[in-house]
C-alpha cells in the first residue's frame, strides 16, 4: 500500500487567533486516522520558479483512502470549516512510492 501525502501551502492567515485554535484543535483527528506531520514550518529557500507561502505543512497518512476518511470525517469537519474561515490555502494529495 502506497502512503499518502497531503501538502498544504498556507498563503494567508486572516485571523491568527482562529488559526491557532485550528492548529491545536485538529491534531487529535489526524492521529485518530493514522496521520502524522512530516513538515511544519515557514517557507524555505526558493530554488526555481516563484512561490508564495507563509507556512508549509506536509502530512503523511497510511494510504489515500485513510486520508480521505479523515478529510471527510465528522471529527475534522468543524476544524476544516474553521480553517477555511480564517486562512487561504492551496492543498494537494499525492501518493508516495
């Protein structure tokens, strides 16, 4: 089974207090579905092209179906809505080798 990677590029945070609540609050739901953080940090050095980011996050899940179960879960739903209300993000889902 190939692992799944959720790459989240946080472009803008409109309400830092709400975003901080999201960060702290959604962590248990990730762990409940077998996910973990691989990267959480401020953007690094741009090597090629252009890149706009304030914060980069990479999650690892056992597989894509497990990620989707978490992403669409009732446990994560209120946290996703909170994040969507206070930040602009780009997110992708991909499989590893």
